[in-house]
């Protein structure tokens, strides 16, 4: 039975709770202030505010130059570390070397496209050389030739005002409201590239022109971009133990000059004069004249060209259905028939330029009716003359810079535009380079060795193979002998890793003394590779090596920089060279016969297949040319 309340009460009263005296209590603990947390919180807040402020100022006043540079350094450092850690047999943080290449190709491609501007130009330069990169890079960089986004008209107008101090209406004498007696200009660009975009206009005097306007952000970004480029190349050279930084100042200077349109105008005028003075090219090559009074550092105005893009195969070879005047505007002639004045009517995009494609016929299935052989012969002749005869070399002859038109005779005319990126060869180096090519063709290994040794190159065979873009068989055969060497490692990844080390060694051998190596060789190799790619695209219709070698040998006779005695001596050697060169014709026509019967490809294709074997087995590099299909 439970105790009752009356029973419990006395017990509680006898043991009543007595609170302890205050003196016996411990001192009260101070309240938690979280000083460290608040300190780091403030730092984080200040950092966030500061970063946001820098980003806003950078975006508003510097066109995100600092942001783009920071992004570049981050991506390149990440990619370099990735390769440093994982480029080996059984990579610890990747499924395979192919997966490693794929993710870094995507990183670099995304970086270039996101940054835009001069980065796109750098990406296109890489893309034209991407045949020596791993397949994962080739596939990704094939997209680099897509049109770049164009700037709004507001930015275009600001550039024109800043350079001329007047509005586009006052500079070009145009009206956007249909004012009588004025010309017209399209606000929407006809083409947009990495650093500039092109607008069509008809001046008040009736001339139709292409107005090339530099994108407004480029002037602010170029210094940052080139600084980032130098930093990145220095880091890559250090990470991968390659002597590449010595070439960076020369490349940077060329890229900076490309942003100066007055320099481009001078290049264009000089090339036009050289072409006119060379009987073998005058009438076959056309350089659109520049209007100097409408040209500045960031704006260039030149004659508008109506032509067919180089890679438009169907439009090149389809039957001609026009009149006997040839293409509109051919060789600087009128764009329209005598007495004709097409009506200017704006389309939905605000474009006024008349369509001049009646030469395609009623069914629009016509073309220029020219042959690939004639087109490529002109191209190889032109760039060979630039290298060996004049020493003025267009270093960016990609297909977008070449148009083809039909002459009244039915033969093609090659129109060359975009003269911003040129290199100049001094007479001594130009003669050496011509002699180098002549020695390649005649297997004059003693002369060949002396020349490349003077350039600081240790391995003449590899350099000769890289120049010809096929294994050179006239020297010590060192390149071909390396095919027989047994590589260490049983697995594929182990062999690829060993090949990479071999490749680095080979590159160091070729570069040798980089202080002696002529910097111009970088852009000469680029030019040769682009021309070879164009020849392959058309099925190798011409013997590119023979034509190039013949120009090299002939330039040693024709060059006015040489003394009369030297030219006479070279003439005798040239006649011997012409006999020796017949061997190249035998190889070329043998390849053409095999190609006709479906038992092979063109000469350039077969040479590249041979070079692919050497590159893969010797250096672990898979060559490809799929990018020329896009």
C-alpha cells in the first residue's frame, strides 16, 4: 500500500532544499564570441566583395581581360598537372591515355571558345597543325573554323567613331535612311572571324567595298592575351621539358601586327605589286586593292570580291552557264554587265547587296567550270614565289582566305585576301631556304647538312622529313631505321608512354640550338602544311613537291639579290636539277595511274600515309587529316 500525502509531508519538511552560497559557485563562463569564425567570415565576405568588384570593373572597362587570363592559367595548369600525373602506363586517375587526351582536348577547346577574340586565332593556328596531335585533339579542333559570333552594330559604330572621329555616315558617305545621292551600308556583318567582321557597302560613287572592322574588345584584350600566351608557353615548356619558349616572342609579335589594319593594308599593296611584276602570276592571281583614305588601325576598306570559296568543290567544277565575260568583277572589272544597275532592296536581315549568281543558270546547278589541277597549280606557284623569289610570305592561307573566279579564257583566277599575318625573309635566309629545298630534291646531303647545322638543327633527316611531309630517304635513313627499334613495355599504354619520351627526344634533336634556329621556319612550315592539305582535299591533282622545288631552284637563278656570276653558276646547276626532277614526275604519275584504277590515292595522300606510319611507330603520334573535311 502506497504512503499517503500526510505521511510524506513531514519527510519533505525535514529535508528542505537549501541553495548553496554564491561564494561556493564557480565563476561564470564568458559567452562564446566565435572570434575565429567571425574573422574568417569577414575575410570571406571581403574577398567575395573584392572579387565581385574586380570582376565588374574588368568586364565593364577591360572586356574581361583579367578574367580570361585567370581562366587560361587555371586550365593550362590543370591540364599540365593532369599529364604530369597520368601520362604513363596504367594512369592512376584516368581510364586510359585516350581518355586523358579526350578530357584535356575538351578543356582547351572550351577555353579557347569561351575566351574568344585572339584565342580563336590561336585555336585556328593549332587546328591547322592538328594533324600531328592525338586523334582526340584533332576531332575537337576541327570545330575551330566555325564562324565567330559578330558584334552588335553599336560596337562597330564606336570603333569607326574612335578611329575616324566621325560617324559611319560621314566616313563612308552612306545613309541608313535612303537619302538620295548617298551610298548604303549593311549593319549586319557578312562574315565574322576571331578579331574582325566584314560589312558590305556601296559608296556614293558606286564602288562596292568590304569594310573590315576590328571587334572593339580586341585592342584592350590583345596585351593580356599575349601575356597569357607567353606565360602558358613558358609553363608548358617547363612541364614537358621542351625548348619552345624561345619562339614565343616572334609569334607574339606577328600576332600583334595582325591586329594592325594599316600594316595589313601595306602587306596587301606590296603583294599586289609583286604579283603584277611577275609574268608567271600576273593575270592568274588577284589582290583586291585597298582604299587608304577609308583605312585606319582598326578599319580597312577594300574592293568587294564576288567569288567561290576554295573548298566549294561542286561550284568550282560544275559547268559554266554564264556569258563570256567570266565571273562578276574578275580581275578588277565591273561587277555588273554594262548599263545594268541592280535595284537595292533590303531583305529580312537588312542586307542590300545584289545577288550575282546568274552564271549558275536557271536551275542553279552551274559552276565555274575550272579544274582542281589549274586551281592548285596557281596556289603552289603563288606561295612558292612568296617563299623563294620575294621573301614576303602570307602565313595564314587557309581556305577561308582564298576565292576562285573564272577568267574570260575559262581559266581560274585566285583571289587572296586577309594579309594581316606575313613574315619577311631576309635575302640570306631566303637563298639558304631555296638551296635547302633544292638539296632535298637532288639528295645533296652535304649541302643539306651544312645548311641545317647553321640553323642549329641536329637531326637533318627528321627536319627534312617534316619539311617534305614524307620520310626523307636521301640521308642517313635515321628516321626510317627508328621504325625497326623495339620499344620497351608489353602493354599498349606502356609503349605509348615510351613513344612519348622518344618524341620529346626527337623534338629536342630537331630544335637543337634554338638560339640559332630561324623563327621564320615556324610559319613557313604552317604555310606548306596548309597548301598540302588543300592539295589533298582535291585528291592531289598536282605534284606539289616538284612545283615547290622547281621554284626554289629557279629562284637561285632569277633572284636580283644575287650577283650576276652567282646567277650564271646557279643556272648551270638548275639545268642539271631539271633532269633530276624527272624522277619526281615518275612517282607522281605512277600514283595518278594507281589512283585512276582505284588502287591508291594521290601522291600527297600516299606520302602522308607513309609519314603516318613513321609518326605512329617512331613518335607515338597518330596523324589524321579529317579536319579538312569540315
